[in-house]
C-alpha cells in the first residue's frame, strides 16, 4: 500500500486480510533528484534573489492561488524573492495570478518537459512551497527535499507518514495547518484569509532561517535517502523474503 489510509480500501476491494497488507510508500529517483555539489558541506549559500518554487497542477485544489496571495505578503518583508510556478498555464490562470499578485513581475509561470529538467530547476531554487489541500503522498515535495530545497507544506497525512517522525520534525521543514475544507480539497471561503497569513508566516520563517544560517551543511540528506528508490526496493525485497 502507498500509505496506511489505503489499507481499508485494499482490504475491501480485494478481500485481503489487513495483516497481509504492507505499507511500502513511494520513492524518488536519486539519479534525477539530488542536491547541487557542495550542499552537503554547506558551500551552497542562498544568493539573491531568493527563489521560491512550486511545481504541480495550477488549480484551486492545490492551493496555488492562496500561495500567490501569501507571496504578496512575503514580498513586503523580503523584496529580494522570486516565485516560480511550474505547471501548465492558460489565459484564465495567468489573469488570476496577475490580479492576485498586483501584476508582480517576480512571479514566473511556465511548464517543463521532463522530470530531469524539473530537477535541474529545483537545484537552482531555495525553498519549495507545497500548499496542496489533498494528496495521496505528495512525492513532489520529497523530490524537492532530495534536491536540497527547504520545504513549507500543509500538514498532509500521507506526506508526513512517508517522511517519518524525524524528518517531520526537522527544522528544514515548516508545516502549515490545513484550513477547513469542503468536498475534500476546497478551502472554505471564511478560512482563506487566515490560511494565507499562516502560509506567508511559514514561508518567511524558512527564508529568514536560510538567510541567517546560510548553507550550514546540516541538511537532512541521510534521512531523505530513506525515501529513495534504493530503500524502497530493499524494503520490498525484505517483505518478499519474509514470506518465501
């Protein structure tokens, strides 16, 4: 199973006992998603401008437009930041972002053709922001961590389960409480303003931490490696061997 929340569905659908279902989670490809040389030793100090990144669907359910609104607040304190939104664009999306941001020229919306290109872009950024309201696991956030980016994310159960307690509590990650939702992944209008403020606060915290501490060399790469393909394969082999 991908996560613990899938066990009941698999049990009901395939009539398999719960004891026979093993949660393996997902994994990132370490040959694609890895940090820039020197990140481990603290040589990669964030430069100006400080680059924020989101990658995924540009939709309301992913919290992208709340991110744009939060970014406008962040810019008041940190004018030396940019925001890259990687995803498929259309005119309606461009118009909404333009209106929410006040036509901010530091916001860039574009798409990429492959994971390799996305990973290359990740290594040029400093902080990944993941404001999605619902995810099965949120692998893109793990890929960003593997690429050496700090993370601001909503408290997504599947993502937190995959990362494990030590990574969840690591200071390289800031968590934002999920706002009240309707229909699983739609923010309640009355909660929007408070959520935007909380998201902006978490982003500012990570920016200030990175600017103050720079590339300190204490990024949790060893912990993140437990979410790689290599570790997933080893886990699956171990499960198979235990039942042979």
